[in-house]
């Protein structure tokens, strides 16, 4: 009887250390202050509704690119419990490969304003395909050279290798491509904007393309992971490597396959970054890589829908945050990384995370 | 121990050998977990491996599967030497495991777990095999689209057995199928194992529940701190005084 009572009371009152209470109090205080600030700014600045609509669309475009990149982080983490910190460089190299493919398209006259519709679309899709293949190869090489030899080592060791690989790739790109930015030229079909009726809200064609293409790629990924045999094997390896191999799954092949998928999405993301920002540099992948990592953590690392949701939220925060807080636009990175710190402190498992790390470590 | 006593009226002496372990020693680092193990399993037989906790029962299965490869001795599976092979190769030869604690893919549906069991198969009889399994395990059919992690322990055991059978194993390994089940359910599970055996599947089963295991097995081995201390037909073991005293409860 007494034990039951004890258990009941201890369930009723989860133990919370004073330091924890202080921490949560601090968190709530920050949220309240932010809310207050937003209220003031919004009521004073009085931006038209069109402004917020356009910013939200920009956030969606940004979020779509982050999602493509974040999926690479989350898929690899789901299987190897390792953060592939060189993933941003996979994105950047895909972007460069796409740049060179685009130069070819320019030479063939596909990018010119008067290029036929079909050629103009080829000029969009060919660089994306080339970027995807290049990133796939880089991702496979990374797995083979930087991660596979360290498999089974302590968790920190492949992480250090990943950071090393990141710097190696970044500065190799600096050596090869130089510091000068390489300018992406938009094919005719991506220039200009589409306005949504006469609401005064418009979306750039590039942005619209990025959103739609990302949706298509993510749908393909969803079908691959959920409906195919190899996708099932991937999920099996993510859950229980030993049991999966007892079913006859070649775990190494699945790991390579995971890097391949991550690479393909990263390459597409890299070229889209090129079209969106119109420049490519040796360090172009670094910040978006970190942002996408933040998005993956925000959604719950290892969780595929989580990465997509986290990416969209992060994109929106970045697009709307500075205006909401009445800060210059340069503060968007501060906002994004503050979110990372906030999530890590208050909800390390992310929005959809299932406490994977503790369960399986 | 007489090797060839009459086993439930079935005569298996002439049948081909499915698994033969000869003088197998397995180590975990410097610790020897198995010491000169000799086991022989013939086609269609049901053989059980008995023994107390930490006697090396699970290790024996891991050794067969190449998870804990032996340092000494040889293992032959249907004429192929497997002691140096990798797990996936051994699995490819036709060995399936119903592991200790079931270990289903908890976030997949029951159906997907069964499909994982048939991962290496490409034939068009997968559906038919599934239908056949449903006659053995009606509960599995009822729960086909449920997430495996939410099944009860008994249901999970049934799915784990179905999953292993989906591979059409030439040798089915089972690690303590009765563990954690209610007594009444243990009987059900053993009845099903008996049925599977009668259908011709060769079974090597690890059990702590010696009485139950010996009641359906043809042959048994008893492990103690990594050594086989007793072996023989199930009947001989059931009546062995040493066995009665140590494992069956001397009634
Ligand atoms: N991976 C391992 N590393 C080191 N020692 C191990 C390992 N696995 C098992 N052992 C040891 O080997 C011995 C035999 O273990 P095993 O799991 O085979 O026992 P068991 O007979 O299956 O026991 P139980 O009935 O409790 O499942 C034990 O002493 C165990 O601690
Ligand atoms: Mg065991």
C-alpha cells in the first residue's frame, strides 16, 4: 500500500532541480520579452499585409532549400548516429558542378533570353542533374575515405574527421576555384516573377521553381523510403543494424546508399542555392549547411518529416524574424543560430524527436 | 548417451546433416565462452540446447551465425564450411534466427517486418507463404498493419517467429522462445513450434524451460559454463537422473 502511494506521489510531482526551474524560468522570460518586442514592432511599423505575405513566401523558398540539405544530415544520422559536418561542402561542390554545367548551357545558347522554351528548361535541369551527380560522388568518397575507416570508433572521432573533411573540401575549392565569386546566370524561364492575382503579392519564378522542385524531390524520397524494398532495408538498418544484417541486408551497401541519397539532395540544393543567390563561392555551402543542420536538430535529428518541418520553420524565422523584431536583416543568422541553442537547451530531441539518442546510445 | 533412440517414431538417422559443429571454442576477448562444443543436427530434426544463465546458449547461436566467430573448431552447414564466413553469407545459405527478446523492427508494421524476413527472396511464393503463416498464427494476420512496437510480448514472439520463417530457412534458430510469456501462452508457442517442425523445418532451439523443450524435441544438448555436459535423445535426457536433478526439478 505504502509503496503504491509513494509511487503515485513521485509520479505526480516529477523532480525538478532548482537550476532546472531557473533555466525554464529564464526561457519563458526570453519568450515573453520576444513576444513583447514583436507586439511593439508590429503595431508601430504597420507593414502592409503584402509585405508579410512576400516575406513568408521567401521563407518558404529558403526553407525548401534547407529541407533538401537537412535531409542529408538526418538520413545519415538516423543510420550512423553521426553528424556529417562536411555536408555543407557536398552542397557547395554540387553548386560548382552545376555552375560549370550552366556555362556549357550558355555556350549552347540555352540560357539566352530568346532561347526556346524547351532548351531554356534544359538549361535549368541539366545543371541540377550534374550537380546532383557530383555531390553524390563527393558524398560517397567522404563515406569511404573519412567515415568508414572510423566506424565502430567512439562517437566523437568521426565527428572530428567530418570537421576535418569539411575544411579540406572548402579550402580545396578555394584553391581550385579561387576567391572570386562564380556568377550563376538564370535561364529565361527562371527570370521574372509571378504575381498572385492583383493582390500585390508576387513570387519570383526561381523561388516558385525551388519550392515545386523540392516538393517533387521530397515526394520521391518519401516513396523511396516508405514504399520500396531498399527503403525498408534502410529503415531496418536505422532501427537495428544487427537484426537487419540477420535478415540478409548488406549494411555497408545501405550506408553507402544513404550517403548517395543525401548527396543527390544536397547537389540539387546546391544548384538551387546558385539560382537563388546567383553566386557560388568556396564557402557558399558552409552557412546553409549549418542552417540545415539547425533545421534537422529543430525537427528532431534522425527524423525525416522532422527535417522538413524544421527547415520550413527555420526558413520562416529567418525571413520574418528580423522584421518582426525590428532588427536589420543581417540579424537573420543570429536568429537562426539562437534557435539552435534554444532547441539544444530546452528540447534536445527536437519537435518530432523520439529521444533516439538516449534509447539507442 | 545413446544417439539413436526412437524419436517420436520418426527415423532420422539416415537423413543428411544440416549443421555440424566440431570442437568449437569461442572467446570474448580472453574469456572462453564455449569450450570444444560438438553438435550435430540432421534434416527435419528438432534439437534443443539447454542450460542455466550464462552457460553460453546464446553464444552458441551467435557462433553459428558468425556474430561471435569461433577461434577454434569447424562449423559445417549443409556441407559448406562456415566458421570463417560473415553473418550475411551464412544467412544467405539459409539460417534464420528468432532472437532473444524478439527484436522486431518496432517502428515498422507487422507486414513490413514479415517482408524484411523475406528480404533475400525474389520468388513469387512470398504471398503464399504469408497466407500459410497466417493459418499458424491467426493473430499475426489480425495485427498485420499495426506498428510492431505496440504489440504485446506474445504477439511479438509470434511475429518474430513468422519473420524468421518468411526466409524459408533450412535451419531455424530460436533463442528462448518462451521467455517472458505467460504459462498458458508458452504452451501455445510450443504447439506452434511443434507444428513448424512437423512441416519439415529443421529447428535448433535454445531454452531454459527444459521440461517443455524436451517434450517436443527429438534431441537435446546440455551446456554448463561453455561445455556440453550431457546430450542424447529427448527421451533419454528426460529420464536421466543427473538431468532430473539439475534441470527438471527432481519430483
Ligand atoms: N559480447 C560479449 N562480450 C563479453 N562477454 C560476453 C558477451 N556476450 C556474452 N558474454 C558472456 O558469455 C557468457 C555466456 O553468455 P550467453 O549470452 O551465451 O549466455 P546464455 O546461456 O545465453 O544465458 P541466458 O540464459 O542468460 O541468456 C556469459 O558469461 C556472458 O557474460
Ligand atoms: Mg541467452
